[in-house]
C-alpha cells in the first residue's frame, strides 16, 4: 500500500495543477502575503486597483506559458540551459544578463520572504527580528535541499492551504467590513488616495505600476523550467497556464478587496504587515490573527524555497556536467545541494536584515527594470521572429 503523506503529489493532483501551484507560491509569497506588494503596486494608485490586476495576471500567465512551452519542447530544465538555447548567438550577452537578473530576483524575493516571515513572527511574539528571520531561513534551507519533486509537492500543499486560508480570513472580513470597503472605493473614485500614497490617481502611473509588478514577477518564470521535466505532453503546459491565470487572479482580487477595508486607517502608514492590520481591525481577530499569521509565514517560506531551489538546481547542474563519472556525480549530489543551498540562504538572510518594506519598494523596482531588458523584450522579439519564420 502506498504510504500516505501530508504533501500533495501527482497521485492526488494532476501535474498541470502542481506546476500551476509552483507559479502561485512563487508570486504569492513574502511581499504579497503581507499585503505590502498589494499596497505598493495597486491600492496606492487608486480605484484602478480593481481592474489592472486582471491585466497583470493575464500577462503573467501568457509569458509563463511561452517560457514553459519553450522549455518543454526543447528539453531545457534549468535556466542557464534555457538561456543559452533561447538567446542563440546572442547568448554571450543575454545569458549573462539574465544570470544577473536571476541573482537580483533570488536575493530580492528570498530576502522579502525572510523579512515577511520575520516581521510576522516579530509582531506576534516579540522575538528579535533577526532570530525570526533565522527561523524562517532554516525551514527554507531544509526544504530546498530535497530537490524539484519535493519543492513541487510542497508548493502544491502550501497553495491549497493559502487558498483556503485566504477564503477563511478575507471572506468574513469583506462581508463584515463592506461599508469600509465601499467607502474606500468611493473615496478613491473621487481622487482621494490611500494612507501614505503619493500618487495622484491618474490612470497612466497606475498602469505603469501594474506593468512593473508583472515585470518583476516575470523573471521567476525561470524557476518553472526544472518542473517541465516531469510533464508528458504540451497539453499539460497549456492547462498549467490556464490554472495559473485563474488561481492568481482570484487570489489577487480577493486580497485587494479585503485590504481596501484598511486603506484609510491611520495606523497603516506604520504597518509593516498590512494583512495583519486588516485582521486586527476586523471580525474574529483572536481566531483569525493566528490563521493569517501562519498563512503569511507559509507564503513567505514557499517563495523562498522556490527561489533558492531554482538557483541551487542551476549551480549543481553546472558542476555535475563537468563530472564524467556517474557514480561520483551521484554520490556527491546531496553534498553539492547542501553547499549551494547554504550559500544562497545565507545571502538572502543577510539582505532581509534591511527590513520588509525596504526590500519591496527598492529591490522589486530594480528587478522589474532588469526583467524588462533581459526577459520581456527578448521573449517578445523571439515570439515575433518565430511567427515570421512560420509565415
């Protein structure tokens, strides 16, 4: 009899769903779960936050589909192999440029994961912040050690828990605080911005920030390539992209509507974890505060695991390609995983000491610009080039 496990795997869930959940936990991690990203890139830019996330998630799913399909068709299962093949004769420039983008993404997203988990634990228990980030780092390090299958199964499990948690936390608060949400929407429609926002409410800046949100999420498509090896048909890639759009859009819109309840609460200006503020100002705070806290920590850890695992896979593959002896390559595999996982976990932990909001506001903006040059433009050019060749 098959041994039962707490982790969702392909015996209980289609592979396409599991892959979609990896993308879900990559985006819905540290900065998102805390509410910091939602405010920084959507709510702070006015009433457009009710529409532009759909546009953002459509672009996200579309470009992920293109990257995953290319990876599957050409059997390229780590981001460096993908880059060298995809950029062709321009790989000397663009593969190394993407390598730099990936490092920015790893350190920014992983640091945000550390910072989110650390800030949440610090708020709840008063433990020193650095100790809290260390605890989060230990979890990320341990899960990232066990490779692609473990990461995908963990992502699927965490995604289910996050979706359930979002519904449990946000739906009652949306119902109970509908008056505040409606008042926030009316105020924004009239040109009044949320607490601490410096925007004017114009459509142009709101559209740019939504696009920038997509751009800094886009480089994370590279963590998906390692999961294409387990797929058996291109139809699974197509289904995964559809699931990515549906789950990500629903989660984003649910979170935005809920967080609008505290858009004009004065204490928001100093809140490092806006989602906690929502719960503490809403119904069932004594019950839902621990629930949302666990949810935030799970989201933070899942993103950190995805990011660290992606670069560990790339580095280990690069080393092992130079080892001709299969027995030697196999025997040292775990040790190589440990070394690289430890290095990148330690660097992300160090960056997280600057705090969550600093990482979200500064780090993600730089990542977005890097993603525009190294991923977005090359993807569009390559797609148009291939389309023209077919014609």
